[in-house]
């Protein structure tokens, strides 16, 4: 960063740290990061075990509908690569979504669906890029603070990514401190232990069409919905692409559907329907 940018960041940081227990800390952090590297929208979530995510900061600027946010909180987060990385206890740091997502994720129904993906705008379509800070919290929780550029903006350049990576330790510290403040205010009920195995996610996939699909078929459904191609699935399961295609046809037949889009909609309805 040039000296002027560093000066602005240090000034903003001093103000944030002086009032680290305020309810607007993450909004002020967003503004400070935006002066280091510009971005269009942002959002921060904490991911507890066995329950919906906790929205820590909404910087989506009305690009997401309320129903999309609700759908995400009630279950579609299970298809989010950032959530999956948290459930696998990714190391703290700044990551590009493209480095974590499966090979077919960016052409998946989930990624392009504004109805269930809260970071997609009805007006502008899908994102140019999403990057995220991954932050370990107390009791084994993890949080993400995502920064996004909408279509029409360029992806984050390597120098821009490097500037944000340079401030990552302080972003991590502020988010962790804010979590302590939130849990103190909202009570001990939020202090739960994160499951490394991502039990909530696996149980959801395990229950989906359990009366019609075999365990292997449900595993393939899980990989399809997360954005894996037939090739990627074959590599992960040690089977041929032809066998994956046979499994996919059998899955569609058993569910009485004919497309991946129908499979996606069926799973989303399963996730967000009342238990």
C-alpha cells in the first residue's frame, strides 16, 4: 500500500479499536477495508455446529432479497464452499472462492440462483469474484468475512489481494473480539462446539430422499449439488465417468426428475421446508 492508504487504514483502525465493543464495529471495518481495496458488497457469518449460521454483518446493500437470506440461513448455506471450508477447519487466512470451490461450482444452479444465494443480485446477475477472511472463534466456531465484486467490476488483482492479505491479522483480531462481545451480550447459548465432521451438513444430505436413494447415490447427489463435475466425482470416488453417469441416471429415475436443475430445486425445497 502507498503511504496515504496506510495512513487511512491506521486512522480507521485506531478508531475501531477504541470502540471495539460497539455494535457497528464490523460496518466500520468494512469501510476501512474498502479504502484499502474497493469492493461492492460484503457479508460476515459465524458457523456454529448443528444450527443455522449467525449473520454478523450485512453489507449486501439490498442486493439480496430477504427470502434469499432466510433460505441461506435455513439450509442453502450447506452448498456454500466457504461453509464447507469452515466445517473442514481450514487454516485462518484470506482465500479466493475459486481456490476452494469444486470444479463445476461456478456453473452450478446454486451459484446462479438469486432466490437462494444471498450474494447474488437480481439486477446484476452473478458475482465477478468473492474472497473471504476465515477466522477461528471461541469454542471452535469459525467465521467468514466475505468481500465481493459484482459483475461489471474486475476480479481482485494480485496486488489488491496482497494488500488485503497484509491486513488479515488485524481483521481476524477484530472479528474475534467482536464475537466475544456478541456472545457476551446474547448469552452462553451461542457457545457450542464446532464439529470437524460437519455433522449438520452430512445429516441433511443423509436425510434427503433417504427412502428412495442408496447411500452411494446420496453421496453422489451431495457432490453434484456442491458443484462437482462427473469427472471430479469419478476422481473423488475412484470410479469411471461412465459409472457416474449411470448413477446419475438412476438417481433421476428414482426421484422422477430429468435434470440437474430439478434435482437442485428438490433439494432446496427439502432444506427450507418446515421440519
